[in-house]
């Protein structure tokens, strides 16, 4: 699980982003005043996931002032700016997520994740791809088979949001965090429970005061 250390100035951020990408990114050049998907992906540790690249961008500059953020966005090349317009994340309270959250949306949440024991059967299932020869199908499996699962509790309503990440990734610290990821469908979790039709598939986190 990648921790983001947010930038504290425009110059710090643009110096990091305008890096030329990796050696095989022939059309990206360091310190040319333009930030490409390859350059931002290098910093984010993401290669092909456009949505995750934009999530990293917005979380990493979230503590800059508005003018500095606008200056950063003005440096994105046309392709990367299109990704930004399409995938920019929203910040939701836990209760807003339960009411408004839809699969496929990138979002950030603030709260304290509490790890759910892997020995507990949650009754939640997800669909995972299964490749047999040249054919890709889907299989329904318990979420805990593939993910490390956490719960975050709303201080206002007491409602619970499920957060999870691939079980091969490093665990989230159980303290107040800002967690960013994509809302993902739960195939089944309880009867008529609006709170648990989606979960946040966590990709990044930041320490929160």
C-alpha cells in the first residue's frame, strides 16, 4: 500500500512530476515545463492505470493552495489533462459514500480503518476474472479470499464503510488516514443494505491530523 507524502510547494511538486519518465519514454523530457502521463506514472508507481495516476496527482497536491494547484494542472499535457477531467476524484464523508457512492468512481475518505480478522467470514462476495486458455470468465468468491478488509465507522451515524486492498500489499496503519481508491461493486453483502453495495478498493493513503 503506497503512502503519499503530500507536496508542500508548487516548486517541490513540479520538480518531482517533470522528470522525463523512464528511459524508454522517448517523448517525455525532464524539466521541459510539461508533465506527461509517463512522468506522473513514474512518481505514482503506476504504469497503465490512468485513474490511479490522477488519484495520486490530486492527493499529492491536496495540501497546496488553490493557485499552486492550478499552476500544476496548467502544466499537464493535453492527454494527461483529459485523464484529469475524466477521472478526477471526489472527497466523500463516510455517510455520503453510503448514500451516493457508485462503482467506478475515484474518491477519498477520511477515517480510522480497523482491520477485520481474516478468520471471520464476512458474507461479502466479489467477481474476479478467471482465464482458461484464451477465454476469460468470472467467478464469485468471498472478498476475504483476495483482499485484506477493514471497516471505517462514521462518527455521525455509526454506519460502517468497507475498505479493502489486495492481500499481497502492505497493511494499512490503524490510525486516522485519508485513503484514496476506487469504489468497487460487492456482488452480495446482506439483504437490502445500502451501506454495503460498494467498497473502497484502496490504492493510496496519507496521514491525517
